[in-house]
C-alpha cells in the first residue's frame, strides 16, 4: 500500500501510520481478514501495490493502536496480546486477542468506536472475531484457561457528556462493557471452516471472486421518496415501492412522483481499499449515476 500526506501533517504522525509494525505472522490469513468479505480481501491482496491511502484517513486507527499499547503496558493481571495459530483446510490462521482475564474467565476486546454502534447494537463482526479468538484459545491453551464469557470494552471516540444527560438511549459514560453471546466450539469451528473455504475460492479466482453480499457491504435499505415537483424534500419516505405508488396515486390533483433512493453501501464507499478495483462497485456506481440522471430529467 502507498501512502500520501495531502494535508502535510507533522511527520511523526505520518511516520507512525506508515511504519506500523503490525504483522499477522507466518499465516495464510488472520482472523480479521477471515471475517471480512472474501472479495475485499482478495482484491486488496491482488492490488496491494496500487492501493493508495492518505495518512489523514488513518487517524482513528492510530488512536486505537495507541490506546491498545497504553492498556497493554498498564495491564499486570491478565494474559494479553497473545498471537495464536490454528490450522484449517490446509491454511494456517493467526489471531491476536487483547485480554484474557483469568479472574472472571472473560475474553475481552478493546474497541475505539462511535457511540452509534452502542445505540444501534453490537456489530456482527464483533461476535465473529471474539468467538474465533475463543476457539483459538481452546485449541492452544489448557482447559482451565478457556474463557467462559466474551466482552467488548467500548471506548467511545465521539462521546458527548451533554447528550448523555438528555438522551436516554445514549451511553451514560465514555466507556461501556458489553457481554456478547459465546458460541460453542462446534459452531465456531464450522464458521471458521466455511469462511476459510470462501477465502480460498476467492484467492484462486484472482480478479473474479464472488461478489459481496449487501450485509458485507453494510448496505442500507432502498427507500422510495414521495416527491412534489419543485420541492426538494420528500413528503414521505417508504420502504416499499408499492406503498409509495399507492400514496402517489391517491393524490391525483398534486404533481407527485416517486424518487428511488438506493441504500448507500457504507463499507464500499468509505472503508474498502479495493473499491477502485472492484467491478461490482464500479457497475453499481454506474447504474446509480444513470438512475440519478434519469430522475433529474423526469423531475425537471
């Protein structure tokens, strides 16, 4: 990966990002990559020498790593930052968990996150990552050190004390400990096996792995806006096209039309380094541009 510094940030910031010493070790894939979309991982590997990121886009990641380092140095009561390896279907998988607290047999993962994850619910990949780490511990450690529960330790990077005072759904503190479901060993091994198979097929397919699913792309649902000629804001939004059309048909005296607002694929647009090289993303962007142009012509 190539880095730019378009904002001319101080060199220590740029160097800390560019010279990140992280390594997944001598492995075919890491747990972090294993739970990522196969197409994303395969394309990022294939085009790694052509991918460009600006250091300003990596500030949150830098903050997360800094926090991890501080907490690791301060921790004297747990097994911490251990990189483990397991074998599956001919591949070596590596993973490094944050903290295994033997006092309460809890496997914990630190996450610098937005408060909106707390409000909207723990992301699926948090469950997948921690359960995979738990299985790695079961395959590497004696039984008396196996975790009995999983916890995500959220440190909210955008927490507001004022919002916490007035919004009942807002986290009351800047840190929260959330216990998540722990899968049994058989279920976790099946999950790992299935994902290894998908990544192996994606890597063998080189530039043509299977396309990403909407859930993998963090795609929001398509909405249908009931619009009035000359008005920019929607009268009402619908999740069903038929309901939107029925509403439009009822008001025959008004100059109404339906505007289709396709859900944004958040990961593709903002969090995938492979997007510039992804045929799926390019094709959908082209279709979206054609739809927007058509709607603009109809509404003019």
